[in-house]
């Protein structure tokens, strides 16, 4: 390739360089007090406004906020940042710069634990408001059209999100493992907000892949963009624009989620563990989704395959990994993390099986999407795979014909869906799945009850796990009260007890010890590092092939 010549561009002047405007509350690097002129770091020239990444709070007692990724704040920013934080229901230090000592130069976002306990979803919503206000301002600075068509939609979709289940699991796992300090609480809310953004990415992309027109009772993002431009382009091109915009919107949500995790200040070893868990979770989510779409195309029908996809796409991503993230933030020991992983994987499988049932038998007014979506898309689920296996065993040709005909029908009639429902009931698949959900929840809760957790928070986490799987929030007979234990202490390892049939049912093996290849940060014991865990169990799952006990990696 030849070097670019000046004459190649004689017809067009260079594009103007966009001016980066400082956002309200943005930190500006200032010269340390008493330092000579010129000692400041990357100080902008007079009259130039430069935006730096938004400051994030460091752990309590941190003397230099820059050690935790947050530049020091310069004069003139404290009032604006305090006002912005208060507007989002978050307390900030309102003193003037002259009154703020060096160790408190970055106003901390102080999460009141009691307030969060009272309404976790609202607290996560406030964190999202705080984060998304910054991201939207950056998007508008980049380009107003991009901000209007994509960034605003991503923010709105995320703010109007569902039950915040994953974020609530992170919070109550953190609290059940004994953490109550403001730094850990703030980190948990940030990770919870990141999970909501990751869920936005997953759902927006999922709707494109499934061709779903509705999400949460409203037009899916790609359908919304298509409708916006329907009068400005031929239908095929408007369709393509909607799909392309949704792919980019999902990418943007994923980028924002990753940024939020990366910006969360954590002790060194905790940061390694949390980011490894986050990385594994994203990979597992994509792997499960690929098994989904590949199975739709190739007509995969095996029960083990359905279980693998459900484990990767839902059990790990929706329940187990959020529990592990909360426990890691709290500094939980290996045994506690193993027990929570074992409980989370079983409850997560129950969650996916319940979702499969709701897709076919649920009320669209409650699910927010049309009934029979999995059937229409030809998606392999454990429910339909089980019905097919039972019909084959009984040589029920009529049932097999219905199950063969229905998948992939883009516009199934009400009678056609009723026919499929009748087959799922007649083969006993529906009752069997209901029974498996109950058994998985019971087995998961037995593992949960072996963990040594803070009593009240442990009770609330237990109720949340039951509700995740569609079970009543409380047992008819209350479980034995868990024994309180400070974070970082051990308990007898019983997480592997009684696996056998449970693992065959869940399609997974228990968590193994986590390794962090190439990590050169010494493993902390927690001494002098509040909230720093020992190396927890967070390995990638080993999947058992149905009930055969054969391992497939």
C-alpha cells in the first residue's frame, strides 16, 4: 500500500475535530496543593474543556483516588457533582474543594445498606439512572442522531427493565455472606446495574434472532426502529435497518456493561475474581444462545442438548453467576461459594424449565410476549424434547406428527397451538417438567441450607431463589435457621453430597476450584484488605450428558 499523498485529498478539507465538553460532575485533574506550576497531570490549556472518565469511589480509607481508577477532582466541580448525585438519590460530599481533605477528594456514592435492603430494585434503578445519565451525555456528544436512535433506546429499555432478578441475587448473596460496608454495597449495585445492561444486550439480540415483534408487551427494539423509518425507505430496507440498529444497540449495552464492571473499584484479588466470573458468564451466555439458534436450524432434538443449552444460557447466567458475583464481592470462602453455586445451578435449571412452560401455557399479558414463541421458532426445549421422546417410546404417531409439523410455523393458528399443548399434556411431558422443577428447587435449597450465611439476609435470599423458579416464596415448613458466620470463614464442604441424579437432571457438574491463568497478584488472606476473598470456586461448568455420567467439555 503506497503512502497517502496530500494531493489525494485536495477536494475535501479535513473534518472538524469534535470539541469534548466537560460533563457536570466530571473530574478535572488538578495540580496537587503546594506543587510547582506544571506539575499537574494532563492539565488542559486555558479555555479548553476536556472530559475525563467519571470518578468512582474507592474503598474506605483510600488516600489517593487515582489508585482506584478515579482522577482527582479540580476546583469548580464539587457543587455540580453533588447536585447531580443528589438528583439521583445518591449522597455526595457537598463541601467546597477547600474544605475537602485530600483523602476525600472524590465524593463517594454512599449506598445506605438499610435503604437498599428495603427496595433493592429501586436502588439498582437509581444506580442505573446515575450511570446512564453519564453514558447518554457522552453519546449525545458523539452524535445526536446516534444518541436518539440507539443510546436513548438502550437506556429506556434498561430503565424499564423487568424484575431486576439478577441484580437482586447479587445483592442478597453479598448480604447473606456477611458484607455490610458501603464500599462493598456500592460495588454490588454497580455490578447489578451492569447485569441489567448485559440483559438488555441479550434480549435485544435475542429478539432479532427470534424475529420477535414484542418484548415486555411493547414493540421490540428492532421493530420500533423499523416502524420509525417505515415511511422513509422500502419495507425490506426498513426491516434491515431495524435489525442492524438492534445489533448495534445490543453491542452498545454490552460495552456499557463492561465499562461499568471495569470502573468498579475493588481490592486487587476481588477484582480478579469478579472480572473472571464476569468474563466466563458472558462466554457461557453466548455459547448457550448459539446452541439455541444452531439447534433451531439443524433440528436438534436430544434431551442432553436441550439441557446443555438451558444450563449455559439460563442456569449459569441468570442465577449461579449472579450468586457467585455477590459472594465474591463479600469475600466469601470457597465452601460457601460452592454451596451457593450448587444451589444456583439447580434453581437456575428450574427457572429455565419454568420459562419453557410459560412460553407454551403462560398468559401473554403476564409474560409480555406472544404465547408459543418457542414452538413458532422451532426452538429446542427440554419440554418439547421430552414430549417427543415419550411419543416415540409409545409409538404415538399422531403426537409425533403434531410435534413434527408445529416447529418453525411462523404463523401458528390458535388451534395449532392448542394441538401442541394437548400433546404436551397427553404425553405427560408437562407434568414431568413440573415435577422436575419442584425437585430441582428442593435439591437446590438443600445445598443452600448447608451454607453458613447471615440469618436474615440468608432467609431473604432463600425466598428469592424460590420465587425465581416460580415457587411460593416460603416453604410450608420453615428450614432450620442458618448459622451466622463472618465473611471469609469456612464450613464443612457438603456441596458435593447427593449429586448423582441431581446432576443428571440439572445437566451439570458442581463448581470446581477456580484458576486464574497468568494472575501474578498474590492471593490475599483478607488481613488488612476488607472484603477480599480467598480464591473461590468459579470454574467453567462440566456438562454431564443427560444421565449417562459422560462428561463433555
